[in-house]
C-alpha cells in the first residue's frame, strides 16, 4: 500500500518498520506541501497505531508558515508518533523548528539528520 505522499506503507528498514513523509521537492509551493501534510495526517490517523516517522524536507523552502504548519501537523499526530526523524533542514531551520516545538510544549522523541540513512537507522534502533 502507498501513503498519499507516495511512500510505501509500511516501509521496512533493517528489520524495523517506518513511515516516510515526503515533504521534500516542493520548492516554494507551500500550498502543495500543506495539501500533502493534510492527506498524510488523515492517512496516519486511520492507522490507529504508533509510528516511527521519517520526514524529508530536502528542496523545500522552509518559511515561517511552513514551520508553523508542520508543528501543528505533528502536534495533531502526537498520539500516533513514537519517534520522529527530520531530514533536510539547515542548522538555522532546525533551531527555528525547535523553538516552535518548545513554545507548543509538545513532548516528542525527535532527532534531526543530514543523512536519510542515519535517520532511518535511528528510527529502528532501540534508543
């Protein structure tokens, strides 16, 4: 089965299962990104399980509106996310995202990576 963003669901990696959110390659098309976010949110809410989620932001412009929408998105999905790995953000955008997450008092097991393989490995690890 494929998720609305086009990822295989579930995606098996090194003996574990993860869900990939393809929020990358949207460049400056925030409306397309927000549309995919909403579709993925609806999809995840129907799974009725805790997921290890990998988010790809490569080649997407990270505006303040994008960060706000993403934080709201993960906040609504918080009960369905076991671990969250974010890939493709600059150091500055990681700092901006962390600030927004702190302001919402969202408690989430989240890590940031430059390399997608490192992110997926962390998700399927026990730490």
